[in-house]
């Protein structure tokens, strides 16, 4: 390298599953810091001041010190460029609105070469943050200009475009808190919780239980009113009209003031309120008919009071927010547009992104606001006199939490409205003067039932207490049991010997005999219920994910090895059983800076690290390094070996733990003094019995899965390794 103060990014890899760094996805970068290896941070004049000036949030990074300011302490005392870049990248992500804090940097055996990993919620954003952080750090090292504002703005745009919206993210975070795995199925907000047949799906605030019929009913305001009224839910009187003249005639019949809205609209779009004369009714009709999909509009009795949004999840109200009228006060010089900018839009809670609980108010772009202004004798360009108050919006701006004030009768009516329409999650819009009193006492009414309601007003209210609506939705999705996690039995097998692939197929066969639809992903391809559906390498991340999103799969078995873990991570977050048949060889991963047995051990341990606490690690007792993995398992440990007198087996069994071995050509399962002879090798098909160690591992895994012994015997006895290996992939198979 010609410039001693340079950092070269050699390689960038997105590890999408559990890996050598953490359980969660990270971006791993290989760095060559060149001559900076000789220049730790405390030898670079002005670096500390420039970095802390640009990134004051670095003070929150605890680093290895374990307390606030920990990283800055390291920076002052002297740390190296790779470690600094890790923290810079994390901080620019935080500044762009994608909060994250995990990062690690490790040197390799080669001088100046480092591996650096950092947590990111999206690969595109993470890669862009790496480039931005790289440019910023070099500018800080070499004392050159850097446009931080522009860089953060670009990252913020990427976060808004590619990351989950705050509503969906709140549900995903709640699922993670409950240890429910999640898979993002699209670049949008379609997310799967759980695996295989146990999975559930959401699309923002819609679930796979949300009725399409219910959504259609909710979008038809007149039908919604008819159904609600028939069930005793208070709604405003009204009727459908198809021209402005009929709208005015209906308004007079109902009694002024009235409200006009699209028949097929939602979320308050195209709604005009408190209409008192013919001209306003005609103008409101035009707005409503343009917003809807037809010329038909709904004329209703205007309900006085404040607008409220109640969120119904399942059969109960979990959050409520209140709206308020918006006013500006003239100064004799500014237009109404300018007054909105200086008096309303300056509120930090307002903005155009989903992170803001309140929207920007733009009178020049809203026909509804223009109509309200016209009724007061103004346009958006009018200049009110000093001290003159102007109404901008009568209702809307629903962002103040009032959940604790909701009267039980009001909550009952809102939940009933959602059930009548047929929505499992609904936003109920109602107008009343006091949410703490029954609607009937104050002529309050439910004015809309909305499918796919916004959640931000409840997650980040402008005033009041945030509500755990994400948690409520997750509890609704997995309401069958308090500890339901959406998981199916997953078995991971790590090794490079031929036995590793055979173990996956054997376990799959046993589970299939137990009555489950089973998917297997190994080096030979993808298998469903013993039939190979593709011959492509199934150890890749995408292959494993195909099994996890398949709604028919009730159990799945995956093969991996040190190389796939290093390049992609495991395709699942946790497994019930983790099997290690062998460590593999350093030569197979030497090009990935794994140069000795200790480094290889730290890779293969990933398979044991992900074993659930109620699961088990199944380990080959004949491999000393594999035996060392036992202490890393959160669950139980089952050892297997060909020889009964194996020292590891004897010690483990003496402690009352489970072991599997061969005795007189018979597979034996034992725990302490108890034994359960399984079956003789003579009863197993010739191609399968050639690999007795694989049979032992499969028997141990099946035991850990609580498969009855007769079914374990049936699976091992009937499995035909030769036939399965030669089976052609089906031409049109869906996984």
C-alpha cells in the first residue's frame, strides 16, 4: 500500500444466520489496514477530537470496558483502525435511524489483516454504512473534509426504503422477545413468524387470519354502517348519494351540520366535516367522489366531539388515541402555508417518514383543508391579521394516548364493531366528547372501521404512554399456548465426513415414520418425506430457508459444515438437536483465515451454540475436539461411539447421562444403569449399515426428539441409502 494512512476493504460478506460472531445476521468485512498497524489511535494527532466532533454518539458505545464511554477510553488509550471502523459504522447506522450496537473486530495471523463484523438489519443499508464509515474514518485520520450530513441523509433514505417500517418492526421485536423466530419474506413488510407448519404471517397490521371479506366490508362504509347498526353499535345516520344535488337534499333531511365521505375510502381520506351550507356540501361531494372508486358518496350526521382511534386486536381494545383540532394564529405577514410551517410543522413529532407519529400539514396539497379554509374566507395563500385564529383541521392528528381513559362500554362497542365486520385487527374510528363516558350518553358514534390500521400513534404517541401493541399482536397470533413459539423440531448436523449427510437422511426417515412431514437439506439436495425434489447443494442458506417457509413441513433436518457457516451462517436461528460428526479439516477453510484447530473449533461450535435449552447436542465421542464442544450446549448432551468402553461414554454414562454405542453388532441406548437395546445391524439395509457411526448418531438424535424406540427401529431398518442417493430429482417440485 502506497499510503500508510489507508484502509483497504478486501471482502464483504453478509452472514444471514447464526455465525462465528453472533446468533443474528451480521456483515463481515476483511480489512487491510496496511501501515496503520503501526499507528494506533493515540498516535494519530487530532483523530479523537475529529471523531467525537462528528460522532458525539460514540460516547454511548460501551465496548469491552462495559460502561458508557468505554469505546472513547479505548480510543484515547490507543486502539487500531479496524476496531475504530467497527464503531464508526455502528454509529452512522444509529444516526440514520437503524439502531444497532453489536460489533466485533479480530486480527488474523497475517500482519495488518483484520476481520470485522457488525450487526445490521438490512444488507443494503449495512453495506452502504460500511462505505460511509470507511470514508468518514479516513477523513478523520487524514484530516480531510467529510460531508456527514449528506452521508447520513443518504443512509436514512436507504433505511426508509429497505428496512421494516416501525409498525412491523414493533411486532417483530415483540416476537423476538418471546423467542419466536422471524423470516422477512419480501423487501416489504411481509414477515413470517415461526417455521414450517407452525408458522404465522403478518403484513404490517394484517395477519394470515385477517379476513379478505372483512377487509372488503370495511372499505364499504355504507355496508359497514348497516351491519354495525343491526348489531346495536351506534353509528351516525346517513345515506348514499350519487350527485351533488342529492347530497344537499339528504343533508337537509338528516339535519345540518353533516359530514361527507367516500363510500369505499378508508383512513379518513376524502372526508369533510361540519358542513353547514349547500356550497360546502357540493364542494365536499367533489372531494369525496374523487377520492373514492365511484361517484357514490356517503352523507352522514356530523358527530360533534373529538376523533378517537381505538386499536382492537383479537377481541379486545389494546390501545386508544385521541385527536385534536389544529389552529394557527396570524401575524399579519405570513401566509397560512407559512404559518403551518412555523407553528405546526416545527413540532419534532411531525415528519414524512413512518418514524413520526404526526404528519406534516400542507394546506396547499389538501382539498379537505382548502375547503375548511374557504368556509372561513381564506385560501392557503391568504395572510391572516395579527392575532387572528384560523382553523386548519377540525379533526385528525390522532396521536395522544388515552387508553386508560376508555370506558368499558366504549371498549365493548369497538371490539364488537371489529367482530361484526370480521377483522381480527382493526382500527375503530369514533367521535365523542368524552371517551370516559358511554357513547349513548353523548350521541357519540363509530364512524369508520379500518383494516390494516396504523400502529405508530400507539407505539410513539405525541403525548402519553406508549402501548405494547406489537406484543398484543404476537400474543394474538400465538394465543393457543402461553409458551407457543411457532417452532417445529429442527435438527442440525455439522461435519464433512460422508456420515454427516447420511445422518440427516436417517433422522429424516425416522421422523417421517413418527407421522411428520419432514424436510431434509444436505449436500445431496432437498428432500421432502424421503423424495428428492432437487439435486442442488442443500447445505446453502437459501436451500434451508425453503424448508422453513414451507407450510407442509412439520420437522426439518439440515446439514452444514465449517465452510457454509463461515460463508453464510446457519439457515435457522436455533435447533432442538445439534449433531457434530466431525470437525472437518483446516485445509478446507484455510482460505477463509481459519489456520489452526482452535480457529476451526470456534467455527464448528456454532452448531452447538444454537441448541435450545430443552434440546440436546449429539456428539461423536471418538473425536477429542468434538467432545470439547459438550460444555457449550445449553441443552443436554448425548455422546455416541462405536465402542462401549470408550472412556468419554463411560464417564458420561456414570453421571447418569445418555449414550449410544454398539455391543455385539447391536445398537444400544443407555442412561446410567438403564439400557435399551435397539436393533441389530443385520436388520439394516446393506448400503446403510456400511456407516454404523451414522446409525448411532441418528439413533441418539431420534432419542433426543422423544421418538418411540419402535419407530426409531423402523426408520433405521427401512432406510435405503443406496436408493435415496440414486433417486432423480422431480422435474416440478415445490419446496
